[in-house]
C-alpha cells in the first residue's frame, strides 16, 4: 500500500510535467485546429540555449529559465511562420507534415551543432523531504505547483479576457471573427507564443530535475504532451491537466508493478482505451474525427 | 463617404459583380435590391474585404481600401451583419459584443485592447443590448437564442464596433411583421445617430419605407438607381425584379 501511494505521488509529480506539455499543445490545437509535431523540438532548442547560457555565461537557475522560455518562444514562432502561417484553412494535414519536417530539421541541427549530445542542465532544487513514510522532492513540488498555476492562468485568460474571447471566437468561426474586426493573424501568433512559453517552462522544469539535456528531448516532449492531451481531450485545459496527471500515475504504477519495459506500453494501452471509449478524450467536447474534418466545437 | 468604382468580381467564369459604380453619401440609407444571385451580397463582401477584387476600387472617405484586410476595414468604421447568421455560439450574448467592440479612444494598447476594456466600454455594451432588446439575455450563450434574437444580436454586434458605415445583409429575413416594424424603427434611430447604412433586403415594404435611395442590380450590373418612388415606377426594374418576384 505504501508502495502504491508512493508510486502515485511520484506519478503525479511526473504527470505534472506531462500536464504542462499538454497545456501548450492543447492551446495550439484548440485555437488553430493544427497539430504541431515540432512543439517538443522547439522546446529542446530553448533548452539548449538555456544550457549554453549556463555553461558559457554562468547563468543561474532563473537566468537559465528565462533563456529557455525565450528560446522556446522564438523557435515556436519560427515553426509557426514556416509550417502554419502559409497553410490555408483546411490544409491541416499539410501543416502537420511540414511540422514533422521542421522537427527533423531542429533535431538534426542539435545533433550536428552540439556533438557532445548530452549537456548538463543546472538543477533547480535538489532538496527532499519525508512526509510520514513518503519521499517528496522539492523540484517536483515546484513542477506540480507550476502546472496548477499555469493551467488556472491559461483558463482565466481564455474565459475572462478579451484576448481569450477573441481566440474562442476564432475557434468557433474564423471568417466571422475576421469580419467583426479581430486581427486573426496577430491573435494566432500570440497564442502560439503563449503555448511555446508554457512549453518552455515545462522543458526547463523537466530538464532541471533530470539535470541533463539530449537531442532526444524534443521527441520525448512531443510524445508525452501529445498522449496526455489526447487522453484529456483536445483543446481542453482541465483535460490537459487531468490527462497529464493520469498518464504520469499509470506510468509510475506500471513501472513499479510491471517493470520499465512495459511502462510505455501501459501508456499506449491507456491512450487506446481512451480513444475507444471516449474518442474526444476525458474532457473533449468533440471526437477527434470531427475536429479533423474542421468542424468547430 | 463610400465610392465603388467599376467594382468587378468573377468567380471562375461567373461575373458575380460586373463593373458596378455606386456612391453612398454620408448619413443616407441606401437600399440594394435585385433578384437572387444578382450580386448584392458579393458587393457587401467586397466592401468588407472577404475576398479580393477582380477589378475596380473600393474608396472609403477618400482613400482606396481595396487591399486592406477585413479587420482593418472594421477599425476604419465599416461593420456588417450576415445573411446567414454567424454568431459566436459558444460565447454569451454579452461576450459576442465584447469581442467585436471598438474600445473608446482607439485604445489599441495591449491591456486595454486584449485584456479588458474600461468601465465606460462595459456600460456601452449594456446600453447597446438594451437598445436591441437583448438586455435580459446578456448571459445566455448566443447559440441558444431564438432565431429572431440571433438576428438582433447580429445587428447589435455590428453596432458595437461603432461603425460609421453599417452594411445590413437581409436583416429582415425570417422575421414576422412585428419584428420588421422594430427593425425599421432601429434603422431610423441609427441614422439619426449619424450612421450611414447600406441595406440589402428582399422585403420590399421595408426597403421602400426606410431607404433614401435605392440601387437595383441584375446579373451583376446596376440597372437602375433613384428614390423609392422612382424605382417603383421604373419599367426596367419592374421587368427584372418587382414584376416577377413580388406579384403581391
């Protein structure tokens, strides 16, 4: 029982990082109905810039965090400009495929430019604490708190501000939004920058707890964020949070009881079960296939 | 105020609008009538920039706006309603006006523009809702409104952008006689407040009652222009439109 609860705690902590990744993902998907496979790799670019700032400029944790987030935003806007801006409405598949190409481009660039591949990433906080029989890590608590705060913040932005309403108006009816005076292009770019910034925070916190960054981080971030988002429901903020936490707990339990080889399999079984029984995800308003046809929520 | 010069739009081989010259004077209500498919809605779409012109110019207050994107034309003071209602169904009635509202003093700053808006702006939305008799529905989702209410909300949302030129695309479609009377009164009230209006409408009584001038389109070309009285007696118009469409 103690093991099960400790696994659950660990899972929630890891899940918080998935939730953050899913949050950025779902923001892009929610607004543009576009799948951005380059989401993780653009966070990786930010992370490398962060680690370089650490190695060469002796930046502290806050400095590294700032550089990582800024780098992720710049790389995210690069992806937006190349893959999403030129694609007309209805060309969702073309945009997704080109974002896959940019993924490969960013990953190969990281491998070529940084031959050591694995770079140290400055840890944020390594303190641990015992709560009764349970072990807690400070950096993971920070991760959980960040996930909750950012999810609440994004939710408040989407539902309580004029910017959020503009984004939701664009989701509902892009043409009408443009014709009532919303600058759709600018709102889209801002949403993309915001999503990338959330991803940058996620990347920084994950890497600070792993203490290293490799070119594979991009793929890892895309996969975890994508799976968590699909479990929770495309375009749903609470869904991103719950999907991420659930994925983390299922992974942690299966790693303990089934072994590390079966951990990823368990995650895919969870996703599969979700797609069979609730095609729109736990909090999704519409099944994936409807969204793929471009129908609005 | 608005001048269309040799306005032309082809869709493939179809000449939807074919060299139309039209001038709208400040403060007037211009009716735009014609049989279905004569190009009325296309002209509205071209004025607000939904798609590019094939040829010609749209001149607003002396400047050529033919290549401006739609949201910049709204910022200049051109707002519209849609023939097939295009509300934001997942937003509330109040929010539909809020996203479309032009903040006072052109406060294009990030905080003013994107985060909220002043108390004055919020009061203005409430006033607009009351004017369109939607005050009691302010917190309902637009998608849940009855048809007539949705039409009024379309009109209210266009008005929230504080336009100097308002383009109404069949605002009376599907309305009953009482609702049309209210619409007539609202259009007159807006004109008193200095809004210039272009009205596309099939409801002949409304057009004849409320407009100062009427332009008649047929097959993408302007075939007549004049006061309601002149249009009613114009033989070309009778042949193309009134004679066939409204036997009553």
